[in-house]
C-alpha cells in the first residue's frame, strides 16, 4: 500500500473551507428556511468538527468530508429541534406535485404559470444546493447572477468552450438531483 | 451527447434561464460572516496541530501503515455481513477466556488492559473485512462498514442489540451502513443454491434512501434448469444494475422503528404450518412506515404463530413497490429444540453480553470462568516493534467445526485503545475476519454510490426493474 506523505492539513482545510464555504452555507440556509440564522451557527460547528477531525483527510476528499459532516450536523440539528423547521418547505418540495413539476422542468419547456409554482422553487432550491461546489457555483454564477460564459472563463482561467462543457455537466447533475428528493 | 440528451439539456437550460428571475436562493454570505465561521480557529489549531500530525488514528490510510501487516487492507476490498454475532461471541469468548485464565505477571496485566479497552473504547465507525469465509458450502468475501453520528462504545452496541426492541432506543445514533459482498455457492452448498455467484453492494444512511447494486455471474443451477427463461434476467444482472432510491417512508431510523410484518395477507400464501413435521410456504411482507403499535402487535402475533416451529428463510426475497416481500419455507421441526436447549443458549448469550457490557456480577464471573476455560487452550500477549500489544488466542474450541483452527488476535495501542480484532483460520477454508475501529465517519454508503454513478453504472428504480423483468419474462413466453 502506498501511503501519501502527510500534507499541511490545516492549509488544505482552510483552502477547501474557503472554496466550499458559500456552497455549504447555502446548503444549510436552503434547508433551514425561516430559521436561516442557524446556518451561521452550523457553519461554526462544521468548522470546529473539521478542525478536530479533517486535518489528516487528503485534500481531494475534503469537500466530500465537509458535505458528509454538514449533513450529519443538519440531521442532529433537526433531532434536537424535535421537528424540522422546514416542515412546510420540505412538504412543498417532497410532494407528488413537486415530483411531477420537477420531471416537467427537466423535460418540457414550462409555461410561465408553472415556473411560478412554489413546489418547483423549493425542489430546485434543494437540488441546486445539494450539488458539489464547482457545479453549484457555476450554475449560480451563470443563471442566477447573470455571468456570461466569457466572464466565467476569465474568472476561473479556462476557455469558453470548457465553460460550456462544465455547464453541460452541471445541468446533467442537476437533472439527476431534480428527480430525487434529498434533504 | 445524443440528440435526446441534447434536447433535454436545451430544455433545462431554457427553464433555468426563465426561472432564475423568479427564484430566490439564499444570499451569498459577506466577508465578516465568513470570518465568523472560523472564529475559534486559533485555539483549535493550537490544540490539534501536534495531535493531528502525529496521531495516525485520524486517517485510515495512516492507521493501516502504523499497524504493520496486520491491518493492511486486503487487495480487492470485499466484505460480508455474515454470522457476525457468532463470530463476535466466539471472539469475545476467547478474549474473556484470556482474561480469566491468566495466572499473574505482566501478561495478565496486558490482557486485562486490552480487554477493558475493548469493552469501554469508543469509535465512530466499525469496519469489518471478511475473506474466504466458508459456511455450509457458501463462500463469502467482502466488507461492511457501520457508522454512528457520535462515538459509540461496544458496550452500547451490545446493549442495543440485546434490548432487541428498536422502539425503545431513545435516540438512535446510526449514521450510515455500507456492505459489499461476494457470495458463491459451491458444490457443497444446499442443492437449491448450488451455482449461485452473486456480487451485491448496498448502502443506507440516516437521511438517504437505500441503494443496492446487484451483479450476478450465475443463478442457482436448480433455478436455471427448471426455469430456462430466467437466463434473460441473468443477462440483465450480469452487467450489473443499481437499484436506487428504494422507497422508505420517512428517515431510516423512523422506518426501522415502524417496521411491521404482515402474515398471510396474500391469497397465494398459506398459513404457517403447525408443528406437525410438514413443510409449508409462508409469505412475509415487511412494510415500512406503518404504525409502530400495530407493528409490535403483528410481530407478537407472528411470534406466537411460529412458536415451536423451526423457520428458515431460504427461498427468495421480492421487493414490490413499497414493501419487501420475503417468501420463506417453514419446515416444521422434526426435532424441535427442547426448552432446555433454548434456555442453555439464552443463558450463554446473556452471560457473554453481561460481561461485555460490564454488568456481570462476581458470581457470574466464576460461572463464566468455568465455562470458558475449556475454550481457549493457549493465550499470549506480545508487543510489536510499533508499540502495539497483540493478544493472541489459539486452540479455541476443538469441537467447533468453524473455530477449531481459528486464531484470534486483538491489537491494542496504549493511550488509544483497541485498534482491531482479527480471526484467522475460520471455517473449513481458513477464512479471515478483521474488525477495525475508526474515528472517522462512515462514508462509503454515499461515496461508493457516487463513484458508481460517475462510472456510468446502469440504474433503475425498483418499479423499473420489475417492469424490465416482467417484459423479459413475457418476451421469453412468446418465443
């Protein structure tokens, strides 16, 4: 077995936390709904956990480690609260109607009235914030913050064609997430 | 990208553009907000730097290296959940025996320390590797991982298992479980499973729906000969298929609490046979998400019906929509176990559990010592170059077919606790079982699934699989 030499775990962890911090905060905030102020508390707890347990995790696995820890923290938060603060949000995103709309969203050009539906919004919000950091940031920058292919290409130092390819992959992942509800 | 993918992608692109102005995502946090997340960094770093960089316990790869050959991951990692309780109790017997038959001196001190740590140590995840374990002609290889949200001790696991009533567990700490099994039924297996060659992986977490990956090289010869049309289904499984999002209502811990069993609710199902030496077919449906009280009543009723009957689930497990259907053959026992046999077995298990969970009385210890002294003929404790103490027990039970050649090793590191428990020479194929304890969260239930998806594994829901199988069977019938 080949063992990688120990790396500077703190530097890797700080780098990954800075890279994925916004996405992880968005993950918490989207699920906490009206209780969004707790997202910052959970981010602090996540950092504390990572500082204790993730400094020896290889850099390539850190994002995955943080996401798992975030899911566990959220589950613990809900257990402590005894009820999900997001009951309505989850109900909206998890109902049959949400599933039907999600299927249509990825397969049909939806009319304006369906694009207004709260069930669809909640499902999309959960799906986007569950994506890995790179894909999530790309979709948000392009679709929700209005960045062009050229602007993204310049910002991250790749060609416009590569941006198109990455957006395609991000949409493919989103399509998959839309069809299965996840917390 | 084919035309269909291209069209779907274009539609999603269009819909995302349209909905973007209407959908409000959580706002991007500001710099001060980001800074606040790491407010405790300095003190954390001071406290952890030395430990994190020198303590190999924080990463499985480094832990493996630090332990030398004993803990090395075995080449092709495969795992099975298999007779764990039997193995666990056997190993416990040996460990307890080692403790009790020690006759003073430093070895006894080490053995006592190792066993105390084994009982009281806490871990985040337990990883079990099984290699060439052969029971009744069925060879199992593989691995399993069970993780907990918070550190848990073996005493607590055993207490939970002993209570047996999941509804009584106040706050289940289960986080994730993963298994990867290879099961091959050789010529020495029961006639109706000979020829089976199956690889199965699966995972479940406290917050995800379960998934299972199946790949079959061959089904049992008996089924293949009697139902040639099954070959079509085998073709489907020979390429491997992932059953994803297996329906579970609510989260898994809730589902476990609410599991209920329906007996004989199908027209085809016969009632369980009375204890009259006959055989009967019994259909058991396990439905998740049902009412807990009703489930408890149904289980009690089922137990009453099966009293005095030796039941073996040996036919098939079918999954239908929202329920798992288990078709079992119930053999009314020609020689049902006597009340004395049951009492003896129960007493033995209770004593072991009492001891491992720290609840045994001094009187029980004397009794256990008497029973166990005969089980381990030779026990030693040695220290390796890396500082690990290893307790080795041989000649455990010469009368037991599975354990007669077995050697049990418990590795212990001072200041860290028990690192692993290994049984080698287990069963007729001299199989090996390695149990390791980790501080890291169990992650493979999620990571392996994602790796397989990224690798392009064929996926289907349970409903889709049923439809595919149905279509194939119809196709076979029309030929």
